[in-house]
């Protein structure tokens, strides 16, 4: 007869400071008060429970950015996760701040592969082993350089290069620590759903990885994706839902005997509220409300940014504001830097700071028409249009007109101010520091090739301040000349 024991794993990812519940159709949805209430409810009902967070606790809210993550750590301490791994936005306030925040956390933060490149010392413990009810459960935290591009500004930081390296590191840890009679092995990743599937394919079954719980791509699957015998899941984004595994573990053979998985909606019909946590959040909210509730302007109408891999009214509005303020020919606004789905018509400082939380430097570069064409074809590569893709995409400033045919990967139109762009034309280009550090992955071109056109320089130290000044300079502003990016994708034809 098998010796079976039950384990419940709850999991979230990409919370992004989504602390407050919203009222939708007369029902409260999301918020960490009800999320914590549900986690505590399950802990009371079940004997063996682990709550895991697969990266990106930080960024996305005024409360988080105002206190540089300290408020988030205090809130997370009250939610009391059992295990957390590092996501790309954990480094937004710098490595030194992250290491400080890790010391403030009452829960373990794991990562197997971030290290000091000069002597290969790991920044975090790579794994954590839970012992409960006679079981041992191993969690390993995984991130890759492809995800952690922002860390290029931290010269001493290194990490895994790609999925192959991630698989090798997983094998190393499994070989070193699974000899202690581990009953279940979980990879807690922040690399995106498609990359999780590629990673699973590379894992040797002898290493004994049982589950992959991921983040980064904000994927919300209907059921686990099974690759190489390994179930892979995510739980979308924010606090509107939580993932739940109920697993029967065969402790004699150290494997899963059976499992169920589902997402649980975090709403007032399913979840009690953690009142103590709500009071802490309201304390932070009152402080930020006093500072950020001033009205900046009223737009002509609401601007939206529903997806990152299409032209959006909010995206091109911001790109135009940057172009105008900085007096450049072209500004490429990273879609991922726009953190709100809508803005206006009334715009407060709070709205703007939530929309553009990154205080990035802006670089002025020079780019030839030939190089700009190469950039556009890279931005519009097939990978950019995969569902849940987190490849970098850009919003185009006024004057640039691109029409793209996916079949054959061709630009049907490539114009500036109504005239076809030639290879030898030279344009001034505004680019955020993040993309300046990652021109190969973001734009498909080495920075050295752009510097060959002339020296680059920093022309602003704050995106948010530029947009704030632009907004207060006029009322009822609106988007001009939409339709700069026309896409003919195979599936749309």
C-alpha cells in the first residue's frame, strides 16, 4: 500500500504592488487583504500548506514606489508567504536596495543564479527545503539574463545567460541536495511561460523536478501545461486570483501520485478579509493620497494602453510628448514602461506616477535609415506577437509611419513626415536608459553601431518629470495622427 500524504501549494506571481481591492459589478475583486484572508483560510483548513510567490512583488503602485519597496516588504510580511523567488522588477531600486529589503523580509527569498561576477558568490540562497508532516519539499529559484536586462547597469552582477544554463544549474542543485530524501521538487521561476516549457524539455528526469511554478509573462492557463512529465503553471497577474495545487505525494517513491490544480478568484464571495492588513495598507494610502492627489490636467478623452504589442493611444501620446519636449526626430517609447491600461480624462499626479513609475535617463543617439529599418524588423519579429509575449515593443512618435506585412517580414511603408526613408538619412533618436543598455535584445543592433554615427549623451534624467510638465502645459490635449504602425499579421488576414 502506498504511503500518501497531501500537500497544498498556493501560488501568486507578478503582484506588482496590487494592494487594493476594486469594486466591479457591486463585488470587491482582488487586493492583498482578501488574498491574505484566503491564504489564512486554507492554512486553517488544510494540514500541509505552502504559499509561494514567483517574483515581481514590486512596482506598479504608488505605495510601492514611494517607499522604494519597504512598504511592500512590510505588507508581504503580514501576508506571510512561505517562499519567494526574485523577479526582474525586484532589482528596479538597485541591487543594494534589494539586499536591504531581503534583510527586512520575514520569509526566505531564493535564487540559484544571481551572483557577483568577479568571484561568483551567490547573492541569495539558491534553494529552500521545507520539512512538514514527515515530508521534505525542495524549492529552487531560477531567473535568466534574458529576463534580468535591467541589471546590466549593475556592473558587478551576473546571472544565468539562457535556458540551457538554467537547466544545468537546476541539475547541479538537484544532484547536490536531493540525496536527502526529497519528496517533491519545485522550480519557482520568473522567466515566462514559453521559457518554462523550454526549460522543462531540457530537464533530466533523473533530477526529479516535479513542478514548475512561474511568472513574468502574466499567463493564466486553464489547466497546467505538461512538458516532459512536469506540470507548468502561472496565476496571471496581480491579486485578482491565486493558483492552487492539491497534491497527493507518494513519500515511499518521492513523487506525485496525483494532483488537481485550479485558480481561485480573490473576491468577496470566496475570501474573508485580513482586517489588520487592510489597516496597514490604508495607512500607507493616506500618506500617498495627501502627496499625489493634485490634478495635473484634463485630457480630451480617456487614453488607453490595453496591450503592449500594438499601437495604443496612450503609448503614442507619451511618445509624442517625449519627442516634443526633447526636440528629437524620433522617440521610441517602450510599451512595457507604461504600467497603466488607461489615463484620463482627469489626470492626477497619482495617476501619472502609477502609469510611469520608472525614473529613467533618456539618451540622445543618431541612427541611419538603414539601422532604423533593422530596428523595426527586429521589434516586429514573430515572437512579439505570441500571446503573453514579453519581448520589448515600442510606441512610435509622430512623423514615423510603418506598415508591416508579417508574411515575408516586409515593411510595406517606411516613411518619415510623408517621405520614404532612405538608408543614408540620419535621425536623432530618443531612447530610455534601459533600452540603451540592451540595444541588441530590444532593437536588434549593437550600441557600438549607433555610436559610429556620433557621440551619444544623456538629455534627461526623468521620463515622469517630462510628461508631468507636458501635461500641465495645456488642457484637453489629445492624440494626433494615429495609425503610425499598421500591422498585417497572418492570423488577421
